[in-house]
């Protein structure tokens, strides 16, 4: 069986999970332990980032490279259009989504959890001990802002990222106004990239992530709750309902939920 080394809230991991579900491939999710687990990941792959897909003895890193690998070795339900122009648009949009929605979405979510203690606490997995939930909830906003500066998330940087995301969402709504998918009449890599990478802006409706039910449909204020962008999020949730497999059973470490182990 395929194995996906991941972080549950990594939008790049979610992009791959969505592609795997679309292709109908069985896979086992393995939650990488931050720090120690990433050192082990480096030993296996030469880099520390998730997602990484293991197929037999082969390790494939980077969500785009994983998508290309899956399309080559598991060609049923292809990710790339056959038309050359549509193929080019698909590749261009996938790269844009990685660099824009993927990176700026993290900054927008950081801003949201810095300002909202309840939202911050809700993002913790349901298995998190209550004492840790209370500790996380009680971290002062000023401390989080200081931590943001240390990783390049200054207020100006976050403000700029959110402004760019608003333009991105407006553009996506226009593209989807009279089309079922972003490129052509069939879903392609661009659709799954945009949909998966957008989870940090607004979590999908439905039990797709190992998060409390209360967080479903919630997201970054000004984006998730803005009626102008609802056509995009409605499209995204329809895509999920059609292709993404929900977690069964709810909030366990078996089945479709991630197994939290160190990499061996």
C-alpha cells in the first residue's frame, strides 16, 4: 500500500490526499513528528519537508512531483488534460496556486489564530490533552505577534498576503462563474491544487481532516465569511463531496485518520 508522510494541517499534504482520493488509490497516512521525525525524513529522502509519498521502496517528495509520479504510474483518472493549451494552463495554474495560495494562506491563518483564542484552540487535534489546549489558548496575542516577526510574518507582510488572497479568490470566482472546473470540462491537477491548498483559508464542510467538528466551515475572517468569495468555497466543497473520502471512523488513529509514529 502507498504511504503518505504528512502533517495533517499541511495544505500541500492535503493537495496530495485529494489527488490520491480522486484516483481511488488506497494509502496509509503517517503523521511526521516535527523535529525528530523530520530528521528521519531527511535520512530517507535528503530533505525535511512533507508531503512524501512512499511507493514500495521509492520515496517521492514535493506535492507537484508526487502528482506527476501518480499520473505516470497510476494513469487511471489522469490529472492532465490531453489538449495542449489546456495542459499548459493547468500546469501554470498549479504552480501559481503553490506559490500564491499555499504560501500566503499560511500567513493569513497565522493572523487569524493570533487574534482568536478559541479558533487557535479549535485547530488542535481532538486527541490533544485538555491541559495543552488550555495552555495554547492562553498564549497572549503579543507573544504570537513576536513569534510572527521571527519567521517573517510581520503585520505588513500579513496585510499584503491577505490583500493578494482577496484578489486571488475574486479571480477564481470569475473563472468558475460559467465553468464546472478551472480548465475545461473535467477536473485536473489545477483544480485539486487550488482546492487542497485553500483549506487554511476555510476548512471544508465535512469530516475530511482530523479536527473537531466545530471547526468545519470556519476559517480566516474576511475571507471565509465574505459572501463575495462563497461561489469559490461552494465549488471547492462540491469538489470535496464528489472526490474526497471522509475520515471513517471519526477521530481515531485507525482507518483514514493519520497514524502518529516516527519514521522507521
